[in-house]
C-alpha cells in the first residue's frame, strides 16, 4: 500500500480551523504523515495542529512561497509515495473525501489528482458560480491529447485539495520555487507533457470558495498575468485562456440572470478588472517594483523576484 503524506500551509487559520480539524478527524483514510507549514501565526493555529497529531514547521511570513514552501514539505516527507495538499480554508465535505481522492491513483498513469470544490454555504452567487463552473459534477481523466478539447484547462488543478504521485512530481522537477502562484498548474502541465495523466475526482469534495472584493479580484488577476508571462510554454502548449474566459463570462451572466440579476453590474465590473489586472500583470516588467507590489495579491513574492 502506498504511504501517504499530507501538507497544509497555514497562517492564522482562525475560527474555521476547528471545523477543518474536526472534518479531518472523521476521515476514513488518514494520511500516514501529517505536516503543517505555518507562516508564523499569531493565533492558536500551531497549538491546535500539534494537538491533532500534526508535525509543525514554522517559517517566517517572508519565507512563504506557493511553490517553494510546498516543495520543502515534499522533501521533508521523503517516505511518502503520494502527497496530499490541502489549504486551511478547504473543509473536507465528507468522511471519505481523502479516500476518494486517493482512488484516482489506482490508474498507474495518473501523476496527480484533485477534488471537487463546492462553494462554502455562505458564499455569494458570484463566488458560487466560479466553483460550479470550474468543478463540474463529472470526473475526468485528462492527458496531453485532450488539449484540443480543453485547451489551457487541460492543465487545471488546485492545491487547495490535490494529491501527487511522488515519482511523477520529482520526474518533472517538483514545484517551482520562484513562482508567484499557480505552482499546481505548472506541475500539472509538466506532467502532461511528460506523458502522465491528471485525474479530476468529482466525488472527492471540499467546501472552498472566496468572495473577493473588487480590489483583490484585480490583484489576483495581476498575479495570474505575471505567472503566465513567466511560463509562456503553458499557453504555447495548451492554448491561450481567452476562449475559456469568454465561456466563463457567458456562463456567469446566465447564472446571475437566473439567481441574482441585481449582481450583473458588479460581475461586469469584475470582468473588466480581471482583464485589466491580467494585462498589466503580463506587462509587469515595464512597471516599477513599487507598483508591482501595490498591484499584487502576493506581495512577498516581489522581495526576491528577479523580474
């Protein structure tokens, strides 16, 4: 049987952390190794994690990097054959969520698997639609050949609830240590190019969604633009994101017409901010570093970024 590790990056997980740990304790398949990598929380996150059996590695906030921090955890759990990643705000939706995610690795061609994200029960309509659009009800098994059907979404995956086969992850060089975000998409793309498959396990579910305000929506897409500028090979291999973006906007408008028509102006403004943020992120090399940090959701990235 494969040995399974779990890595959870944390920072001031707050009141939701109790619910997270309770849902984890109810799992029918618990990982063999448990690691929290905490960015110097000032609340009870670390103490609660230790009470529930997690080893805890504390780093400074400035040390955190989406790819580098996770890769350090992978190196630390050297005995794990499969490594699961969860975030502190992704609540396991059923006691068999982890078990169902791991079932994706029954196929030896699968290098990575990820679960379905359902909107939190208090999520607004815009946040709810984003989850329903990106995480369909049917499972998928995607290979490089599927890029003609799915385009850039062929490499879609989310480390809010995902797992990786260690030998596949290491074969493609592990997580990038210098990426602003989307370290998961980077690795998924590398795996697909190397002949591995990506499994989407729709029956492995967590509650996870974000109600971004206008400012953070802009900043998130600025960072996405930065990411794609540094990983041009992804769009060259799988295709651009514009077609998928248009499909999302049409789907969102249809959803809001039915469920929350009063939010259509807000959604339209968000679409404009996303586009502007993405374009500015793609052109970030021409912006002063102070402006880049101002526009970015992940400000610590720019402390060590070379370009």
